């Protein structure tokens, strides 16, 4: 309250009677520029056609790249009374989402799709400063030029095309001044970088790496770990691979709490940490992770799922063919540990019970440390079969 009162006094002095600036230099400079084109009694932002603006944005290369952070912005506003927006190059809001109360406040001042929030349209605000200063900006309460938004605090970051360096638009998160959260400046900066990364992978005619109905996600966790999207290898951390593997087990999706429990178990982890991992993954997969519920979007091929399906269909040869070793043996994820144990035990029991020398030999190749399987393979193979020597060598190695 003290900070807001001081800013109100500064606004009255510097905006209404210029000459004794006491606000931040970038704010007072913006106030001086704003006074040349905007009246302080302006009730709301000027508007462009929301339909035209929205359509141009959704069809543009920049708009397609922004899809990668839309779910993240929804998650942010779900956790508090906020609004989030994306603008075009003219700092006109082209996409937005928000909580019910803040949306009502936003509508009153035309902080909606089509609303023009450049400095020469509404004066000092975070979206305009991010564009003017070419860096993330926060504008708090009476730092805004217009009194109609003195109840607001806004956090914005500019987005640039990594190929050309040209300004593309702004990502913004706003709330009431009483809910100030400086960490949101870091959030918008990170989200801007996500869009810039996505822009580096999409051109004017193509979609992003993982977007569209033909997205194919290949997950390998048996004996090795590998992730490919549309046949393109994707590098991920071990934790991110665990998240991908768990999501593939639940095609209908998981809530954030369910996903956290399945991946992290009893380890204490904040929702923000899980959301950050999901955000990184969504960027790497070109948006192929949906939210509410969290799920993989596209055609998913997971080796462990194929093994389980083959076992369920009594296709033992298919299960052995897809099995290349234990599932992510170093993972402590509760669901992955359970799945690993289920596959290893079920497959071993079924193959041993079959007494099929071909299947036993094939399984022994992928279980070189399982003495029980090696012994059964050696028993099943004819002594004249050269493969029996290979099995014996593994079994009796020093």
C-alpha cells in the first residue's frame, strides 16, 4: 500500500504537473512520451476487429509458434486471479485467457482480443514497455499512465524471431496490484524463449515439429532409452523421459497431481517444478503434450506398451520380439518400477513355461544376467545347436 500511495503521488506530480520526476527513469520517460498522444481520462484501449485480429494471429507463423505456451498460460491463470495475453507486432492483443474476476476487469478497459496496448494508444503499460525497451518489463499500479488500470500489475516480455531478430509480439501476465508476484517476470521471460525456440523450427508454410494429425511419438525404454517425434531424435533428461513414459501409459490423460505421484512418488516436489518440466517437454515435442488432463497428442508407439499388449493377446513371440531388456532399470518412478517388474516377471514366466528353445534363446540374449532364464534356455536347446555354447558361456562366465 505504501508503494502504491507513493506511486500515486508521483503520478499526480509527474503526469499531471510534469517536472519533478520521482518514478523509475523508464516509467517517467514513458509518461512524458505518453502525454503527447494520450489523455489521462481515456476510459479504455482502442479496438480493432477481434475476429480479424484473432484469425490473422492463428494463421500466422508467429501464432502457430505461440501454441506451444498457450497451455502453460492457462495453467498460470488457473492458479490465481490473473489474465494472460499474447500480442502481435503492433502490441494489439491477439490471444488471451484469464480467471473470471480478472476477465471482467479486463473487458472494462478493453484488455481483450483486438485491444491496442501500444504506448501511443494507452500510454505507459508493461506490454508497451517490453516492446519499447526490448526487454522484459513490469508496471505496477500507478506506474500505468491511465488511472483506469492503476489497480493492475503487469509482467511482459518481448518475443523476437531468432532468424531475423525482428520483434514479433509480447507475452503478458497481469493481475491486481495486491497480488504482486515478481517471479512472474521470470515466467514471461521463459515463455518468450519457448516461443522463440519454436519460431526457429517453423516456417511460413509448415507446421511445427510435433504438430498436426500425423505426429508420431516413438518411445523406447526397454534396454535403451530413446525418444523420436516424426522420426526426429529428441534429446531429453532422464526425468523428462520418465514423464513421457508415464503419459504413454495413460492415453486418456492424468491430472497434475496424478502425474506428480506417478513420476515422483513420495519425493516432495512443487507443482511449479512439474509444470516447468512439462513446459520444456512441450517445447521439445512441438506442442504434442496437452493439458487438463496432461496427455500425449498424436500416434504413440511405446515398446513396453507393445510388450504388454502382446502378452495380453497371448502373442508370446511378439512380446519377446519387442523386448530388448528391462524398462528403465535406474528409474525409481513408482509406476515405472511396477511396469518393469510386471513385464520382466510375466515374460520370463511365460517363455520358461513354453519351453520353446527359440523364444528361450531370444530372451536369454536380452537377459544375460538372469541365471534362471539362461539355465532354462540351455536345457531347451539341443546340445548340437551352436547357440547352446553361447548360452553356456554367459551362464558360466567368470
